[in-house]
């Protein structure tokens, strides 16, 4: 993606974002094509809602996986 993000933005794997865009918006790439007909798309509100839910669920799953990994890490011994 070529758009600007804030320095504190949480990033998701671009492949996941592209999968969501393809499934919910039928957009094949999130790369700027420099052509209006390829860079701007009409989408329904229900498709936006569905994509947001998918992204939220992906975030929940990533958080659960991160929590499981953290739980498996050995805890430092207290002095």
C-alpha cells in the first residue's frame, strides 16, 4: 500500500489485507495503479461491514495467538 500511515499504526500482514479486500470488495490488489478506474471502487455498506468484521476477527485471533505465545514464555525469576 502506498498511502500514508501514522507512526503508531498497528500493521497487519499485507497478504491478509489483500485477502479481505478480494473476498469482500473483489479488489485484486491494494497497490496503487495510478488509474482512477483501478484505484477507486464503489462498495456497498454491507461489504464494508463484512470486511471490518473480518479484519476485527483477524485481530482477535492474532491477539489470542500472541497471548498464548506469551503464556508459554518462561517467566523471569525474582531476585
